[in-house]
């Protein structure tokens, strides 16, 4: 997956969006591992907080059209 690819959720294939990139969150609690997820701008849907871009576990996505 690379920025600009069209992606969809594997469980909800009607939800299509634009992959923006990966984001890593540091885990400072109990020396845990960092967490990396995908940032996606979904078409016709906003994130629960109202933002245009939301985060989602990257292995729940599949590329449907690669950017050039």
C-alpha cells in the first residue's frame, strides 16, 4: 500500500477510501510495542470525531486500485 491507492475494508467492501499513509503511535505504558495503523480518507464518511481522515488497522484493508 502506498499513498494515493484506493482501498476498501475487507469486511465491508462497499466502504472505499484513499490511503494517505501509515501512522505510528508510541506506547509508553509498561514499555509496550509501538502501534502502526493506516490513515484513510473514506468517501462519503468521516471519522467518529468528525475528521476527514481516520485510522484503521492496515491488515483490515485491501488495495483495489494502485496510484501511479
